[in-house]
C-alpha cells in the first residue's frame, strides 16, 4: 500500500481560488479523512499592470520577465520580486521598472562608495575597540 504524502506542508493559492482547487481538495479530504489535505495555505496576489488591471494579450499590457532581463538585467527583476508584497496584487510597468533601475543604481553606487572607503584598511592594524569608537549623535 502506498502511503499518501498528505497533508502537504503548504498550498499556494491565488486570491481567486477560494472556490477552486483549494476548496475542491479540502471538501473530499475532510469527508474521507476528517482532516485538511494541507497544513497551511498561502494566498497570494497576481501580477497586474501599473494601473492594477489584469494582464492580457488583447489589452497589450503584458510585461514579459525575459524582456526586463534582456533590457535591464536579472538583478532588476530580482529587486522587483524582493520589493514586492505577495499579500496583494503586484504591479509592474515600464515606469515601475525604471524606478527600480534608479534605486538599483543608488544601492550599487552607495555600496561601491562604502567599499571604496575600506581600501587600505588592515584589521590587524586599524581596528578599534568598542570603547575607542566615536559616539555619533543623530538629530536633536
């Protein structure tokens, strides 16, 4: 006899699926096994255009991830994903990508500046004990 892999640790559900797969697997499982077929459910939003509309070929508002990668690099797409909240619909548009490109440049340039200030730093000679550090007072 094959042991069932249920319950699954996690079901991923789009916000439109509360009457779909999520429920169509819940009802038979509860009827037959008296328990849910999963331990947790994560409901996520959808990727929509900058105006919040569903993407559609007929509307011409589809943003293709490969085009973002080809134009701006994969790090921009990664930054978009990392800065998005899956709890709600996630917007994407040329303007949003352009703002991310600008934010990415600022992050990259700040890190380059900070790393540049470490040039010549030798921890064996230059490190200070905590008590020797200057106290910085920010704001009043």
